[in-house]
C-alpha cells in the first residue's frame, strides 16, 4: 500500500544513505524533506507538518535521542518516529523507546522493511480503518474513490477541499497549522491572495449544509481541527 503525498522528514547525516532512502521512499509515493543535523531536524519539525519522521540516532551536535525527547517534551508532538541506528544492543533500543520513538530499525536494513514499517505506523497513528478510508465522528472519507459523507449523506468537494479535509482527518484530534495546510496544497509556491481562507469557507459550506453546527473549527492564529464527537449548539 502506498501513501501518496505523505510528508516524511528524513534525518540522516550520512549523505549516500540519505539519498538512497529518499529515492526509495519517493518511488513509493512519499514526499521527502531532509535534515542532516539535530538542530535542523528540530527546526523543520517545529515549523512544518510531517506524517512521520525517520530519525538517525548518531547525528552531529544534538543526537537523535535528544531530538526525539525535545519533540515529545517541548512541542508535545505525537508524530510517528522511526529511529535508525547502527547499534543493536537492548539498552540502545530501550533508550530510543524511552525517548519517545515508535519503532526502531537497525542498520543495515532493507528499504522494503523501512517502507513496511512506515505503512504500519501511518495506519496506527492516523486511524485508517480500511485501506484508504478514514472516519472521524460522523465524517467518512475514502481516498481511492475521493468520496466524503457526513451522517451517511454524500458531500461534494473540490479536490483542494478534499485534500484539506483529508489532512484534518488524518491529524485528528491534533490542530493543523495554517502553514501546514498551505504547504500541503501549494508546496513552497504560495498563492499571492489568501486562497486558503476561500477554500476553508467553501469546505465548511459543503460539509455543514443541512446541519446546524460546524464541524471544522478555526483556532485564530493557530490553525484548524475537526470537532468530534460533534454536539448541536
């Protein structure tokens, strides 16, 4: 199963290995950001949205364990993290899990195993019920058929509206920042106008038609999230 357009942060200071991992995961449909140090990893993970982090322990300066601890402690991030290490001692593995890692892969490893572990983590963390299907409260979204329903009633969305809802459902109950939504829609080439405001407005209009309460919540200056379970006001 491929996870097209899922954003992965790869943190690895060994250039040839990083290039090999990035090439393999991109062929699997992932989009890859790269950091070669712990400092850069923390900056990117704080400023951007990622679906998972592939994190080497042996980094220059701030090592992978401290990066993981900082993300869990300081930003309270729940993003899935796979630790990479050349050490296969029990104490090393336990240290990784204690720092907050979700999985642990010992070098050298098969690229196919890394990809399989990423799929498993994404399934667990983002609540995929069946391949490509998400449910949050009364909302259901099916990726293969690009269909959405609320309380069983079909909802017609544009592709960008669908992509925004897909991101919010994957991240539920976490808040998704405005910058993360913009990056997902347009990458680094942001439109001149406030196009996101228009897309959010139209998404709400489609989702809330026939209902007397909103399901998409805006947190001013922070971002967006879904309300679930949803109760009438």
